[in-house]
């Protein structure tokens, strides 16, 4: 081959040579150029671009592709040919996912003493959880504090931190959520650094929970982002001490599973492996943290522990709020204030409730606090999904709670498509008729009332409206 000195002619000839080589290569292999697993993806084409070959038939699909193809969120058309019903079902399923849980009445520790331990080491600067692990953890913990005292108004909470191989105190154990939230907000301006120490954190938690009464639970919740623990001694001795002090440890990992974390959670919870898990994303992280707000179930243990946890009468005071003409010093903080609550036994003034009297150590709460903790012992039962046949039989047209209109009841022949129920097109957990029935009063509710009744009021409006009404035996003429 003789190349000309002309640059343009040289480029054309080089392109022809490349085309010839590619053609000979394809003819030799005898395969489709658009689908050949032997080709190199980086081989240039005649136009100077990469040859985007497809995946070979023998190669398995990627994990994320398999999950996407078999995802339960795959959109399916409704009977009318639209996806409105499918989208509505997905929304309802997402709302009911956190409601469908075991509602069996069990003995739970509604008086809880919990220590929240945060990882403040350099591992929390990672950005796999947006914006960073540190900032996301603080935001979620603020939400956790509010929800914790909403679900456990007569419980106590404290916050610790792990950084530079030490355990630091973020907030004291108390029943005031505002104090914990302010302490968490101050952590936003601090920079995570150093390594965490699980042993030092557990030892400080043991010291903080040592004087808590035996009728309450002792819990430690650890949020760990690092893959190591810089401990000064044998952590197994600390684990044995936690078991002896009846301290239950729950760990949420943000990176990967660690054997020592699994061992701590398993041994301090009677061999239960469900108290340690690793969050896979932001949604799972938040869900795991919010699940801790539900009081734990009390299990039968050894005779000594069972004797210490046996049911007994507790003395509590129910003070009323007072407003004084002149400011006086409170017994809890030593601050001047006009308002507060007087202890039912010694008449000492405290600022907020619930609290323990600093003078006589009497537990001071409001009656509403006790009532809000009651629903954990006898939770509201899950409402059943209403089929089109059931909706047609009852003839319900609007929600019993908010009076919003239900979708019109379909004709009997329209409830089936190709021999299959159209309700199968909706996501799992969502009612095909958008109705949910209380099996006690047999009233129908919408999904929003379902969520509101199970998460906020913990009562059924239908059952409450019929609970104390006298029977009307005759008409008034």
C-alpha cells in the first residue's frame, strides 16, 4: 500500500483499511455485529464511535435489572386501560405497609429508660447517605425524639456520643424532649472525627442506667457508621456486665455487618438476632429508627429477672398546673418561674411533666400521659380489606370517619377481567375497593382514616360512637 502525502487522502485510506479488517473479522466469526459476546466494547467502528454491543445470552442480568423487572411496583393497567387504579393501589399499599403489624395484646415495658448512642467518628462524614451520614443521623434523631415521647410519654431518654475513642454526654436522661432536640441541633456545627468505642459507650450507658428503677426497661440504641471499635479493654467483659444489669442493646449499622455488633445485640437480648441490622438506604434507616419507638415486649427470662420484673403497684402523683403571683425557684433546675406543677406528696415545684420529684422521688405525670401509653398494651386491630363483593353487599358509599366518597361499586360482571379479579392489579396490601372494614363495628373507612386511627388516635370512631349509646326500643310519638 502506497500512502499519499496528502493528509486527507491518508485519512480516507486508513478508514478503508479499518473497515476491511472489521468486515473480515465479522465474516470469520459468522455472528451478528449487534449481538456478539466475543467483541470488545472498546473496538472503534467506521465512524470513530464505540461499538455498543449487547450482553451475551449466557451472561446473567445485573442485580439491579433483575430487581427492576420483578419489582412489585411495576405499573399495570387497570380494567379501563389506565394506570390510575394501579397508582392509587401503590399509594395505599405504601401507607398501610407500616400499619400491618402484629396486634396481639402482649406485656410491654411502657416505662422505658433509653440511651441513644450516636457515632460521631470520622466515618460519619461519608456521603453515601445524603447529605452526609452525620447530618442525616441528626435529622432522623430529632424526629425520633419527638416520636419517642409521643409514643412513650412516661419514659426517659438520654443521648451519648462516640468520638476519638471516648464516650461523651450529649444530653442527660430526662423526660423533656426539647432539651434533647436542642442538644442534637448543636451537634450540627461539630465535625465528626476519630474512631468510636463501643466499650466506652456501653460502660457510660451502664453508669447512667444504674440507678433507674427495676420496674422500667433499660435500653441502649447504638447508631454505628464505622467498621471498627477502638476499645481500651476486653469488650466481652462489658457485654457480661450489660447482661447482668438487664440492659438490652439494639444496634443500627450504616456501613456493613460486624460480628461484634451481632454478638452484643444477640447476647443482651436473650439470643434474639433481630436487634441488629444494617440500613440499606435512607428510607430503611428511618424505618428502623422509628420502629424503636414501640415499647419492647417483655419475655420470660431466668427466675431472678422475672421476679424483679413482676407486676406491682407503682406510686405516682398527678399534680395540677399552677400559676403564681410571684416567681419562685423550681426544685428541678433552680430557675425562677411563675408556672409549674406542685408535687402531690411534698409540694415541691417542677417545671415540666413527666418527671421525678427531686425531693421525694415520686413519679409525676398527667392522666393523659398514662392514657397515651395504654394503646401499646391493647393495640387497635388491623382493619380488613374490603372486596368488591363485600362492598356490593354492604352498599357503603362514603367513609364513616371523614365522609369522603368511595369509588362507585362496580357491576358484578365488571369486577372480573379475563376470569381474574381486577383487584389483583392493585399493589399488595391495598384494598381493591379502597375500603377498609373494622371487623368489630363493620364500618368502612378510607385509607387516610385507616392511617390516622392506627397511628394517631389508636381508636376506632365506629366502635367509640356505638360504645355508650343506649338501645332505642321504641319510637317517640
